C-alpha cells in the first residue's frame, strides 16, 4: 500500500526536536506489514525515492510496530470505489534502525501537522490523568532497496526525517515567479509532473495541506493569485476532490426522483 509523496515545510518545533538527543529504542514485540489486495487505486506510478549512500530507496508502505504480538487478526474487508479490498497483516522481522522518539516525530508531523488528523490517538486509555504512556502502535515508513537472494534493506528513519528537512522549500522559487511566463512549456510541464501528487503545506491555514494535482500558471482570471503588495503572480494549485456520499444528495432517492421529474 502506498501514499502520495509528502513534501512540505516542517514546523520549527518539529525541526528543533529532530536535533535534540534521541532516547534509546525500547523493546518492541512485533512488526507487521499491512497488505491491501487488490492494489487498484492504491499504487502510484512515481513512488517517493530517497537517495542515500549512492543507492535509491523506494517507498513501499508502512510497518506497524506493537509492544504485544498480534495474533489471530481477522481479515478486514472494505468496499471503496465499488471494489472490495482485503486487508491482511503479515508478520515480518523487526527493524533495528529506529528509535521510538523518531517514530513519534514522524507520526506527529505526518498525521497531525500535515493531514490534521488531530483525533487520531494511539495512546492507551490508562484512566489516570497526567500519566504519560507510549502509543500502543507505531508507524514505520518503509523506504527499501532490493538486495541479493530476495533481501531488502530498510532505510533508517533518521534518514527519512533528514530527507524531509533537506527537501523543504517553497513550491515555486521567487526567481521563477518573476519570470513565470518566460519559462518554456516543456520545462514548466516537467516541473509540474515532478510535483504532482505531493503535499504542500502552509501552517496556520485551514486546511493547511493539499495534494497537488495540477499547477496552473495561466491564472489571469484569478485575481487572488496576484500578491496585492508586490504584484507578483503566483500559479494556482489545483486539487481534485470527491464529495463524500454522506455530504451529497446523489444517493438520496427523493433527490433522484426530483432530478428525473425536472427533465434537466
């Protein structure tokens, strides 16, 4: 299972925390890897690649780490896009190149700061106020490269965090903005294809993050793309979304009857 590439500016707090001393990794009991079949609609043609030590590591999903071995997990079936998906958990060898602090930093950055899933809490309910507890589960992003004899090397989580920090930048640099219309169409399209599927973020806004599906520099009909002080035109970020059925009238029988009766 894969997710779109995440490329965004980390908060100063997260960046500062990443430079702090990291505690030793406590004992964990089990590592499992969620597998979704069929992979339709969950694969991307351009998975995230991190280059490290003259090798390329491709993102292939997450490992789910737990403090207690997970046994007899039922097979989960979910219907989405009118397709029935089966989710199973395969036990795997426990990685040894991470710390819990690093996993917590990544979890807070991705799920809380970027995706704003503020109610996604994996800490157990101890029933005691003010008692700190380690989350019951941890997500380890898997960036891997193939080794001989069907082996795989998983990139250390510290290198994943370093990659996020090193690649944090403005979506379009100021120098490009000043000459936006002078950039050739082929050069512009190459850049758009490169960033397509990434997440961009602007902390403090709601929502703070969006997936880039298209970047349109032909925005003369969008006055809000022009900075009111500098007069510099910014390309428009296009995001394609689907309204959830719960918020749509499309599945309402009364609406469907009214639509048919209207003759539109």
